């Protein structure tokens, strides 16, 4: 893979020096959903669990001489009972929503997407106009939600400089840019 897509020198005609530039290939890491496996204790009854534990035939494991085999047998007996009372469930953790997402923004985005699908199905100029207006409405609602969020956060942290700056450290401007590479020419 090439590191530079394009490089060169540009003559701006207002200076004796050429402007040297390079365009690099950069990518943003994609969100990978995380999957966790947990036990579901919603219908767990401790009395029934203790009763079932008391009926487990642990003496069966004594036929093994190796300690690892003995451990495997005990673990198997216990997990079988535990799986009956608190089954394993697999959950996928979705990408966290941006802080400015509220019900109004989500409803506007859904409406915009509906108009977009309708336009691509019909190619009608009126549908495009509806989509365009809704797209602009979504942008204005999103900007308003961001302003309200920061106004509320800043007013809550008056007299507390650390909290005030922690609000702004969440912005992408203040995040470390690990993909940005600076090359000096000289």
C-alpha cells in the first residue's frame, strides 16, 4: 500500500518559494460491536439453587486420579446446575450514541431517511425537495441540540474550572490525533 497518494510542489506566484505538499492515505477506525457473555439472574431462586446443589453427586468425580480431571468433573457438575438456574446470555454492545442524540433528533433523522428512500424509489423532483428540506432541518436540530447540551453543561459547572474544561475535552478538537502524521521537508 502506498503511503502517499500524491506529492508535489505548488507555485503560488506570490512568493519566490514553492509550496510543498503531500496527500497521505488516512483511515478512521470502524466501530466493532463488542459481544459479552453473561449470566441471566432474572429468574434465579437461591433456595432452589441450593437445593439442587445439595443433590449433585460429587462422589462420582472420585473415580479420577488426576487432579485436572477431578477439577473438570466438579466444574462440569456445578456449571450444569448453574446453567439451569442462571443461563448464559450473549449480548452485543451497540455503538454509543452521540451526546446530542435526543428523541427530536432521532425522529428527524428517521423522517429524513424515509424521504431519501422515497426519492431513490421514485426519482421525483418533489420528493427530492422534501428530502432536501428535511436534511437541512436535521442539521439545524442537531446544531441546536449540541448548543443546548454545552450551554447546560457549562452553566452547571460555573465556579468549577476543572469540570468546565472537562466538558470541552470531549470535543474532537481536543482529542489526540493518532493517525495524523507530520512530515517535515527540509
